[in-house]
């Protein structure tokens, strides 16, 4: 049991939980400004493909990361345009983006790399060991011998919390998500703030997708996001629409995934253990929904003509 909950389990927790946490941070910004972004699943998939394509074509993982993040932000802008400008149903629009992302990445993968093909020999984002700290027993390999995007996650987590709860911009974002009419009356540009929230979700989902393809696995497979965008949405809700809460919930799902991976070595049917993270998601949501309060205007299109 000691090995079962040993260092590798916690390393796996960070690795499995990181893409979910990144997307959940982005989702927090989107929903705090009043836009339900269920399209994070598709944004992750788009970034995962274009990151590996960019790294393969430009022979540079960092440029690939840039290509992936920008592609996710462009699709986020498309989502924001429909949801904010045209007041489309955000759930249906998000599902349309997800379907488009799955079809587009599958088509481009087959067209560029051949049917059943996958990018090979692509540059990968580095894993960095921090001198001295990486040698600390248990803590070193878990926290200080990680992919660069893991370190970026820790930094962005702190910055996100500070931005949302300790700056004027964060106060405006929360005001728009709670009462857009009052925010408008106070001189806040509701549309601009909501676009910013959705674009931030595209940025974070882009990092999450890039982590999957050129950070952790160095490849791309059809539908490789595999529902992580939806789990990120659940983690955000479980975390009470806060960056720190979303991160904690993401690590809980990462722990469930890591345990499920270890169980495969004990002869338990693979399909059964792979259900564990999703079952954990359902149980967590069943226990928390109704006891947390979403931003009051979350998912509600804003119409200036309705301002009092």
C-alpha cells in the first residue's frame, strides 16, 4: 500500500491534474464574467493539435506552444462573438465548438499525417529539475522535477487569485458576472470584460491542450482531450468558482486518475478502473451542487436595453 500511494502516485496526480487545473482556471475567469464556457473541451483539442503541428513544422516546441495557444484563443474569440455579440445559447454554442474542433483536428490529422498517422519526432517542452530542491526526498520529484508548464501552472494560479480578488480589474470582472446592469451603470464596459474573460479561458485551455500534446505525451491522437474540458468545468464548480478551489478540485481528479492508472497493474479490468475519475467527478458534483452559488448572471446574455 505504501508503494501504491508512493511518490509516483503523487507525481501522477500532478501530471493528470495539471491540464484540468489549467482549463479550470480559464473557466473560472469566463464564468466570473457571466459566460458559461463549455467549449473548453474543444479549445483544448484545438490547441493540442496545433501545438504539435507547430512544433513539428517549425522544429521548436516553444513556437509550437505559441501556435497552440493562439489557435485556442481564436476559437475562444469565435465562441465569445456568438455568445456575447449575438446572445446565442451558450451551451449549444459550446457543443458546436467542441464538435467542430473534433471534426477539424481529425480531418487535418488524416490529411497532413495520413490515416492512422500521428506526428513523430516533434520537439517537446522540457522537464526541468530545480537545483537542490529537486533532491529533497519525496517533495523534490513531486514538485521540483516537472514539465515547465507545471511550473507555469503554479505561477498562474497565484496570479489568477491575485487578479480576481485583489485588483480593480478582478472586481470589475466579478461585478459583471454578478450584476451586469449595475456594472454598466457604474461605467464598466460589460461586453469588453466578458470578451476578456472568454479570451482568458482560451489562453488557459490552450496551455492545457499544449501540455497534453507536447508537454506530457509528445504526440496527438484523435479526441485526445478525452473529456478533460468537461471535468475542468466540474472542477471549477466543485472549487466554488475560485482559482484555488478549482486547482484543489483538479488535483483531486488527478489523484483519482493516478490511482486508476496504478490499479491497472493489479489485474483489475482496464475499462473498469478508467471509469474511476469520471465516477469521482459525478460523486463530487452530486455532493457539492446546490451548496455552492454560481455568479448570479452566469450564462445570462447581457442586453443593454434591459438596464434599469
